[in-house]
C-alpha cells in the first residue's frame, strides 16, 4: 500500500460486502474504519485516507465527475467474476480514462473463479498473477436421487440443513446454507426454530446490525447462517465448516420486448457451486451438502450469465451517453446486447434524456447525477420533493407483503409507520421501511419543492409506457400504453379503476401480473401527456362484426381514451376498408363476371385474373366499394363492370374482337359463350342450327356445342357440326321424332330453316 502513490479505490459488488471488506482491512491495520481505510456506499460514507472501498455505482459517479480520477493511484475490481453490470461499465470507463488521461493509473482485477485470460487480453495483455491460497479438504455429499418436480424448496432445504447439523454435530462449526432469496430465508428460518441452534439470516436488504451479527464470531451455541449468494465470495463468515447448497440463485431478467424485468429462480452454475463449496474449507476440513443428485451435476452451466446480457440497460445507456461513447469504443468484456440497448435508448428518448440523434440532453445530464434508475430520476426531477418517498419505495423491495397493489398504502406506511400498523393488519417489513425512509430523506435534499401530485401522476412520469386502461369485461385486465397486457387480482382495491399506472409487474410474456400500481385520473393523464395524445381516424374492416367500422379515437400509445362513430367517413376510406373485407372473404363471382374473367384470361397482356393477383393490387375495385359497408354488400357486388374498367376501352375492344361474349344464332339470338373450360362452349337447341353447314369458330378455335332437345336435355356434344349432320343426326332424329313429334325433324337439316318453334297442331 505504501508503494502506491495516491489513494486506492477498491470496488465491491454489494453494499454489505463493501462495508465488511472495509472493516476487515481496517482490522488488519489495528484500526476502525475512518482512519486509513474508509468506505462509501449509497447513503453511508466513512472517509479513509489511503483506502476507500466503494460499491460499483459510486465509482461510475466518481469517474463521470472527474475522468482523470485525480488523487487516485490504483483501482481494484474485487470479485469481478460476478460480472455485475456496474463492474463491466466501471472497468470500461476506467480503462479508457487510463489510456487517454492517466497512464500511471494502476488497475487490478481480482477474482476467485473468473477465466483470467480474456480479461488480461481485454486490458492490453496485462500480466496474470495466481495465488492458490490455503484451503482445507471439503467432502461433498449429494442426494441419493433427484428431488421430485413438485418438491417445495424450503421444505427440502430444511430437511437437508437438519441432516447436515445432526451429522456434523461432533465436529461443530457454523453451518452456512445458501438459499435463493429473502423469502426462502424467512420460511426456512421459521421452520428451524426448534433446533437449539442460533439461526441468523444474511442478505443484502437486512439492516446493518443484523448483518454484523451474522458476520461476528460465534458464541456458545452452534450457528446456522441462512444466506443468499452474497455469501459466496464477498464476505467472510467465521468458523464455517459445513455448507448446505440449495442449488438455486435468484437473478433479474429483462425482456426488451416488454420493457419489464422480473426475478427468476435458476439453477446455479458450476462456478457458483465451487465458490459455495469452498466456504466450508477455509478454517478446517469441511463438508458440503448439495441439494441435488450427483448425476444432475453435468447439466449445470459452467458460469452464470453476465448481468449485462440479462439486465435492464437504461442506466448503462445513460452513462454511455454522458461519457459520449458507443459500446464498441470501450473495453467491454461482454458487449451489451443490441436489442436491449436499443430498447433502453428508446426509453431515454421518451424521458427526454436523449435527443433524436441519441445525444444526451441537459435533462439527461441531470438524471445521470441522481443515484436512481433513469425512470425514477426523471420522476423526481419532474415531481420534486413530493416524489422522494415514491422514488425510494420503488428503488427498494415492497415493504408490505401480501397487501393490495395500491401504492397509496405503502406511501401511508412510509409517512407514518405507527399509525399505519394500527389501522392495517398487513405484514410490515420494518427494516425495508426504515431503509426507504432514510433514502427518501437523502433524495429530498437533491431536488426542489414542486406542486403536490397524486401517486398515480408521479408514477406516470416514471412509467409512461405502463399506464394501464381497463379492458371491457368483468375481470380487472388492462392494456398498457406500451402495448402489453396486465392483470390485477379480482379482489384488489384497484380492480375497479379505469386508469392505473403499473410500477411493478412479474414480467409474464402473455399477461403480466400487477404487483404494485397507482390509480390515475384521465384529467391527470391529459395534463401530463396532452401533447402525446393523438386524434386518430380509423376506417377498417372488422372480421368479428363482418362490416366496415369507421371510428374517431383519441390515443395515448396503445390506449384508446375515446372512441366514437365516424359518421361522415369519406368513401375512399370506406372503400379501402371494404377491400380488406374482400381479401378476407374472397371475390364474389357471379356467372356473368366469371365468364368475363375467363375471356380475359385468354387474351395476353390484360393482367392476372386469378383471385390472388386481382386482390394483390385491388385499387381497380375501389370506385365500386365506397358504399359497401357490410359483408352482404360485398357478396352482392357484380364484378362485371369493375373488370371491364380494369382492362380499359382498348382491352374491351380487343376482347370483343378476339374472344366474343356471345355466339349469334341464325335466328339472331345471342347465346353466352362459356370460357371456363379448355374449349369455349355454348348450349342451344339443335333445331336452331338447321341450315348451318360450317362449324362456328371463336378465336381460331371451334366452339364446343352442346345440342339440346326441345325439352332442354343434351342430345349431342360436338366440335364438328357438318360431321354431326352427316353421321349421328339420323340416329338422333329417329329417337327425337318419337319423343317430340310436334317439332320438325327434317331428313336434310342442312337445307331446313332454323327454328325454335313447334309445328302447329294438326300438322
């Protein structure tokens, strides 16, 4: 330490670890924190003249304020294998500052399990120092078989802890049990009350006194310490000889598509299990009990994912903008995912922290100076000191377990805990409440006073994308302004609200469950975001109602604030909506329109006439659709005239010349030609063709003629009428004379006059 010019700054990933590390370093020097060794965490600072242990967010603020880190000779990144977001960012910023401004700045990255070579390569091939340290042998014991899928983690953990305590009672030592989170620690602690051991919890949100109790040397009673992953590497718990590993860790996962983070409980990595196991071998040989079967070990991932890959990147994006750099410009061991970073930048733009070009604004610089998530910093700056309680609340864990979602309940508890406890029976987390109250007092000093606002209005500043409008129906389901769905429990006190702001959701992809929210009045929404509420005229086809719906709406994001009938919707808008209805239902082909389509298909360069081709570019139909508002209207549409208009005057003339619509009989009667078959076809009575000696031709091809009896029944089909007169006619004549004696059946049809009449009676 004496060889390093300037102060040494050492980073720890957690507040508890930072305080504990400072106390341990000071103890090694025979001091208390405040002499040569100090620490600085959010809301608490003890100065040190030579060494300062800080949390990673503190370092980011230090380097953003003073990129040269004047007076600092060395920066140490401890427990870097945890790969926290702030550690990755801090290293990237420090390394760039070193290259640009401080070549003399020493940078040391420390880890027990991290692969050192990639980090060394990132830092210009920095030297790697390894120290094996002293470790005693640790025996590992697994379960005989995997746990059932429906096994309750807390119940199984209690069984294994009791087994471990009993089997190691003679050897003694502290039992350190790793559990996913505070909830499991509370449940397990409650079930271990009759063991005779001293059961101590240890997690980040615990108050400092209880944390120090878990880290203090043990007394006469054997101790069982129930800890989260915080105890893996960052802390030294005295006399640990037995480790019970439940094999789970709780991590935050961010979904850029929904803009929501959620806590998930996952299997630990092999690196984490090694860290946990090693806790049992620091002072003497130990035993590690693993709450899984040995056969399951190979399925564990090698390392936990870096936080930068799974976290909300809004804070990172703001820091990068304040630094004036793109991720590619900095030494990130793992670059931030593009989708999550883009989502974060979009949010910052909506908050006014970035301009449309992605540059930080004055408001963004003010946000970056506040020790809050950008959402909450924006709320605090806009709403003033009155939002300090809410900002502190949303930065911590919910102090009301099992309470309804309403933020107003929590704010009442923060402002007057005693009165709240007397009036409401909810389970009040007093340590969390105390932290929130202390943080609120600190935040109040950072912003000026402003006009009072309701909790919903304040929350709307922070979460403009989570303003929820109740859907129609009985269940309390909401559509959020960002486009996602969310729901409240039916008995929740906010279930009947028209508008809410959802500040805490479980992140479910299909429909998120709302854990905390506040009521919002529509007048408040209009006052806050009136400029973003858009008037929208909608004319669209409704498949459900089978008709054109024309509406005028006011929208805020995905929310429809008002919706009324658009009575005078223009015909062109109606026509385009009706066209979509045709695309869904199909074109209505009458026999006349179908014949016209078949004729057009036989002429080159008149365009496609199949349904797909005709509907792909349906503008030719629009002039006939302006008055079609229902499915019945569409199905009654005659496509004959639209098809004619589509091919134009020249096309119609060519069609009439090459592919006529009718065959004119010798009697002058027009018979429609059917072009739906490979050969053009007509149907008419045999007698109507008497005297015709040349077969009719259309477009160079002979007509396929169905010759009918006087009763309209087919008697012959031919494409060679002269051949029919010369051959088959005699047989037909013999048959028909008996059936239809009053109709003419001449021996020589080529000399007879065409007719459609019967002979007069008596002839």
